[in-house]
C-alpha cells in the first residue's frame, strides 16, 4: 500500500514529518505540510504533484507506488 511505503521510506531515512516537509520544499519547491504528510501516510488521497515529489525524494518508482491500486482497485480515503 502506498501509505505504508511512504512511512517505511521515511523511517529508513530516520526523518520526522517536519524534516521531510522542509527538505522537499527546499529541493523540489513543493510545499507539503506535516499534517498533509501524515494524512498521506494514513491512506488519504494524494495530489499528483505531491506524489511525484515524494517518489523522487525517497527514490521510489511511481510504478511501485501505484501498482497495487491498479491491480486491486483499492481507493483512498478522501477525508
């Protein structure tokens, strides 16, 4: 699941949500609040711009992040 992969990638880098937010803003000029990052890690819907930035930041392929959804039809929570 995408949420679990994001959590795992952040944990492997030993980063807080705040650190990820700051580093993505500095590197990719994309602002993602810590609360939004937390929501993404809990399965809420993600914007395509944020998905690209997170995949690049954590060096994850987009294919690996979304493959499960294409196969299972699983939907994200929207609230």
